[in-house]
């Protein structure tokens, strides 16, 4: 039985109750929440009996296959197997069980806005795992009035001190919470959140300025990422050169937080365009960009590409390349497996080349045999050190750094 399209999200759960509590003669097929053939097949007793055991397992099987239980009753059932079965469609692959997923997700959100129950961690986990398209339902639900309990259940405090559109207000509130990666993914996917954020661009720019003014610039270390550096403060030119779209102003600290190793992985196509730090604009990403460094250096006079990964000694790597006036000048790569490369300069020539080009007031790099040398993994020319000397390193920014502009969150134009 399909859920009538006229139902509002708030009434979906009660609809499931009415359907599942109907005449017993209709209980041979499941209600809407068990509407797909795959779900009906998965709920048969046979395939699960041996795994579930004979006593408690039989009770679980009865609960799973008993269509007299409403969707809400199954969500709140004390047996985790029952809850898992009813939530399973929310992990659907793209195009598979899409409508059923949206129906159940809406019902879960409805439940959380009324009574989170004792299994809140399970509901939050499944919500965090749904597709970007389905996650738009979460944004929409939070954007409605009278959803304070839902926001509390998800650990979000929705602020709107800038007169933003409701979806935009939810987006920035999630961005400042543990849902930053999912919120950014909504923005980058080009859906309603992106459209509203574009309309609120001026207000978001003011918000980003206020955030940066209230948070002193401090050293920012990102465990694993790549970044480009170009000597310009013209963000419009940078967006054009790197073919980026959907740029929305965000605070620098919250943008850098997307790449925090302690949080969720950033969206694959996320690119953070920083303000100009000491005249250099950085583009931080994690595999989203693969630009022509020589072409960039021809346009901006210079273009640098850096990257590193520090994983507690397992798989550490460092990589950088510098190009000027349309030509690559030097490169260096390290990892823990002996795949080191530098050139065309030799080791001694590279040390002299970097020190001769270092920015004013930047300390000279030391040779590895210098008694004062101290570098992680004993790498003389690691990406952070070279970036600090030749352009800008996020690890070395601070109160001494001149800043122009705000950060932007953008995504590459898909060809």
C-alpha cells in the first residue's frame, strides 16, 4: 500500500499506525513501510532463524514479521534486530528504495521532534548516513517552525541573527556543529540549500566577516590535505582560474574545521578558498582539484601546489611543486616507504634554492646534519616548511599575518 501523496510529514507516522492496525485479512502483505519486494523477502523467518537462535530469536522474528506493529512501535522496539530491520531501507543505494527511504526518514524526523526515545544514537547515525538527496529532508524539517525538539535531538542550535532564509540559517547552524560535512555536502550538491545560500550571499558575507573578526587568526594544522597557493587577493580571478562554482562565504575557522581529522571526512568536491594571507590565496581540498600548475603560474606569475598526510607514522607523505611564469621549477616528494624524489635540484642545491627565495623575515631552512635541525620524519624539505618559506603555511599564520577578504566554500564545475 502506498502512502498518499497528500499526507503531511507530521501525519505519516499516524498513517502507518492506521494501516498496520487494519483488518487482519490484510496482514499477509506488509503496509507501506514494508512496501518493496526486497524488504518483504528480507523479513521472512527462514533466512534468519539460525542466526537469531531458538528462543529470543523466535520472539524477534515474530516482531519483525508482525505487520500489526506500527512503524513507530518498531522504531521503539527493545530488540535491536527489529529496529535495524525497519531502519535498513534508509541505507538504500542510489535509485533503490528511494521513496521508501524518504517516507521512513520523514517518520523518524517526526518521532525525534516529539520523543527522541532511548535509541537516539541509532537514529542519529542512520540520519547521518542517508544520501545527500535524502538529507535535504533533514534541512527542510529543521527549517520549519516548531522543530526545536528535533534540533535538540540532533544536537543543533539554529541561530538566525542575520535575517537569513530558513534553509540557510539551518545550513550555517549545522556547519558550526557536528554536522558540518553533511551541511557542506548539501551546499555543494546544488539543491535548495545552495539556491537559498546564493540569494543570502551578502548576509553570509557579513556573517563570515563577523566570525573572523571575533576569532583571532591562529595556527591551523590539517592532518591530511592538499592546497594550491597563488599570489593574489582577487578571489573572482581565482574562482575563474580553478573553474569553481557555488562559492559561499564562511568563517575561516569553520571552513578549516571541515578538514579536521577528528571529525567526518569533508565532501569529496569541497574546496575552501581562503582570504588572502600576506598576499597569497590558498585553495584547500582533499582530492577535488587537479589544476595545470604551469598555466596558473603564467596567469598569476607563480603557482605552488602542496600536500601532506600525517597518520601517526603510517602512510605519512609530503609533496610540493613550485612553478613560475609558466614553468615548473622544483618539486619534492617524501613518504615512509623510500619513494623519495626531488628535482631537478640536488639536495644541497635545493636547500640553497629555497633559502635564496624565502620570504622576508622567514628563518632559513636548516640542513639535516645541522645540530639544531628538528623536523618530523627528518624530512628537510617537507611541504609545511617550504610553504612557510616560499608562500604561506596555514600552520604558521597568526596575528602577524595580513588578511584580506573572507573564506569561500566552493566546488569544481563538472565538465
